[in-house]
């Protein structure tokens, strides 16, 4: 299996410094900063990148789980919200909320809910982040 990578450079002190992050594939390169992470500054931040990875992984894993159960989804849309809070003297990611909506022909609500919930703990990013509380809201669209 391939190994994926990304590079990050930080220049300066924590609050006034700035950084750039680049995905190994070249698909994204952008700036990050203290204000982008803890305020409303311009640029990305580590938590947003984790959210993107988790949303993408969950959607793909849900598609796989549905396929194994004999269902072919038309569309799966997932949003991940990553919460970072001050805990003690430092910061910690305290919660990840996954919100997914899926159009899946010929599936009932109960079966969809079971597969969606199983996917929450089964996708590789969820497994990597298992020390953090992960919540799921899954909606089946008709």
C-alpha cells in the first residue's frame, strides 16, 4: 500500500508566525497561522485538514460498507466538524461530529443506520482518531 505524505513549514513565533502546508500529491498547498487556527484568520489549520480527511474517508468507507451489503449509493455527502478546546495548559481535539446524508436506493432506514454506525468506527481515519469522541448524524435521503 502507498505511503501518503505532507510537508509543513513554520516561520516565527506562535502568535505572529506563519506557515505553509503542502500535500505530497500537490493537490493542495496553502497557508496556516495562529489566527486561522484559534480565531477567524485566513488560511487553513490542522483541525480543518483532519476534518477534510475524516469526511472523505467516512464517505468512501460508507460506500464500501453499503456495497458489501448489496446496496449502491447514488451520492454520499459528509461534513466533519472538529472541535479543539483548551484543556489544562494545552489544547486538545475534544470532539469530532460527522454529519452524513446519503441517497441509497432500495435500503430501509434501519439497515442504513446500522451500516452508517458501523462505518463510524470502521473507517481508517476514525480508527486513527479513536482517542477522540466521534459522534455521527446519518440521514437517508429519498
